[in-house]
C-alpha cells in the first residue's frame, strides 16, 4: 500500500534528561496518522528536566530534529515541546452559570468558558494548559457536548496545568535558538497519557507512572481528566549511578550492565551466573584500570550482586511512588490500574516488582501502533514523544485562546524561514 496523501504535517520534540527525541507526523486526507520520520540522540544541557546549559541543549535539540527531518524527507518550522520538569502541578477549576431551563446555545458555552478563564488562579506560575475536561448539567457530570440540551445550570471542569515560569522560558529559548517555533509546551504526563492510556482507563481511574532518566512523574487520572501530579526527582539514571558506585566502574559500563543483565526480579540461578563488566570497546580482561570491584580475573561479577543493587534502588523509588499515590488519594477502592512507562519501565521484571510493591495491577505502557513508527521507537521510552504528536493531532481546545495567550510562540515563514536556514548554515559551516 502506497503512502497516503498528507494534508498536514507537524513536529514534536521531547526534551528528556537521558535523550532528546523528535518526531514528524502527517495527517492524511482521510484523517489517518502517519509517522513520517523520527530521530533521537543523547541529551545534553538538561538536568532533571531543567535546562542547565543553553548552548548544549540547543545543539542537541537541533541535532535530534534534523535526524527526524532526514528520515522524513521534509523539514518543519515549529514543534510541540514536551516538558517533564519545571515544577509541574495540576489543578481543577470548576465554574457554573445559570441557564434558566432553556436550550443551551453556543453563546452560553462561550460565556461559561470565559468565566472559567477568569477563574484560573496561577499564583504567579506559568499556565501550560487550560482545557475543558467535561461539562455538568444541573450537577450531573460527564457531559461531553452540552449544546442543544436543556438545563437550569451549566458547569464545566477546567483542567489547568501549571509550571514554574523561568524553566519554561529556558525551554522555549533553547528550542527557538535551534531555529524552531514553539506551538506549545506540553506537560509530559498529558502527552504520555494520550499514548498509553485508554479512554476507559482515564474515565474509571488509573495511575500513570513515567520513569525517565532523572525524573519520575506520577499522575492520577479519573473522570476523563488528570486529577493530580507529583514529580519525584529520581529516575533510571540513579539506578545506573548506584551500579557504577557499587562496582567502581564507568557510568557507560553501568548503563550497559543494567540494560543487558539487570533485572527487578531475582532468580535462583543468579548466584551461579557471571556477567561481564566489559562491553565492546572496553579494556582487555585483566587490565587493572578497568577491573570492577569484586570481579574475577575475567572482569565478571555475579549477576546476583547486580540484581541486588537494582532492587535496592527500585525499593526506594517504589516507596516514594506509593507515598505519592496515597497523597493523591489513589488508595483503597479509589485506586485501580497502574501503568508504568518511560525508559525506566524497560528494565526486565519492573512491572512484576512494582505490582508487588504497590499492591495494584501493573502493566507496561507503550506507544500505540502508528503507521510508519519504527520498531525502535515503539518502546516505553518513546511514549511521551508519540503522545505529543497524538495530542497535537487532536488540535486541543485551550480556553486561553478566547483571549490573549499567556505563552508566546514564534513561527518562521517567508523571509524569517530563509533567515533561519541561513543562521543554521553559518553555525554549522
């Protein structure tokens, strides 16, 4: 089957602490979504979701986008940006207006949303999203579209996502310095939820746990919207650091050991199995400078010791996750399915470990099967990236569009686009 005719193209960049990834997606004339190209590279200039080196972050963003552009055979001038740090916080704003029993018209809905916009209280923080989750008629929840219905009172629940202003401005500057416009900065839990959660899960109640390189976002969804969010400044990179410290090896060796031989579940054979610390390109066995602490003459360590370090770190992380879920009311009968995603969720046995630690059914969340999505980018670590594109394709309503936007965006067209290309050429050559 040939590639369908594409009517709209948009791009997304997920700026993580471990990797920076980009995706270009097209919408066909029939409304189908097609991944045109994607790319990623190691993150630079980002620490626990915050920009710490503007020049390095800008270079990494531009490199990831250009890899996606080469794969797609097309270029993009603006992107949707994923944000996992910046002190993310979630709140719900509820507003009601009198209708008087008559039929609800479009003007009534607009009046309600204007009232809701004025009811947002960011307390000096940046508003990333302000979107109607669902409407209420005379106190009855779950109304998707009230137009044409009759009611005494019409209400709406607005989901508001807040972030610290300075870190968001740093993200904007890093992307814009890479000669890209910013469509919007999207909170990672929102994007990831679009990729990993079903509408039924979001309605009934689900906890989404995204384990990144240096940040773990714990969010609770119910009634079709995100109700609570906690960011834990710990991620899979901390497991890597613990392995490196325990065995006195390089971080690159520790990362390889974690991915190749690490596990969240101990096995009876672990004590008999030896795993090599050296990977391709490492020093020769017997090189004292490359020997791990406690290794044999071939620079191998017992797998049981590696698993012990991994599970010790996971115990601390799941304890923090459990406390966060309890604080957000995800307990008892109100607590149900837990979905693990992010790069850290790719660790062998993590779902089973988390299920035992949290006492909840746990599954691994992955991006949906999108046409053109490479197999390598179908892993949990790319859920946020795919979710950004899915979020953008829905053209989400933001009540701030009824007036002036709080977040300024930049688009490059005409001579500005030519200037962008010229600047890129000067910087590279």
